[in-house]
């Protein structure tokens, strides 16, 4: 009986554990920083509400909030 190619890949990768680019110890700091940046940019966008400010404040604020929320969720141990 032949072993599946997926099993071969699994066995070959056993000697190379996954190393994330951003470690667990930095996730809280990065998440808090991104959420703070999102708060500031959202406030600036709310004060200067016009369509020309959307790429300057709105889009970076939403990206910072999205990534910051995921980092904070992972940092405090809630797995999604």
C-alpha cells in the first residue's frame, strides 16, 4: 500500500518547525500600536470628512484596525 504524497510532505517538514516572522512576545505591542494608530486616523478622518481624505485617513485606519484587532486577539490567547 502506497503512502500519500501529503504524508511524505508531512514527514519531510517535521525537521523544519514553523518560525513566525513576528514572535508571540511582540504581538501585543504591535496590536496595541496598530489599534492606537487606527484610533488617531479614524478621528482625523471624522474631523476632516471628505472624499479626498479617504485614501489618506480612511483606508489606512481600516487596515490598521483590522490587523491590530487580529494581533490583539492572538496576543491575548483567543484563537480564531
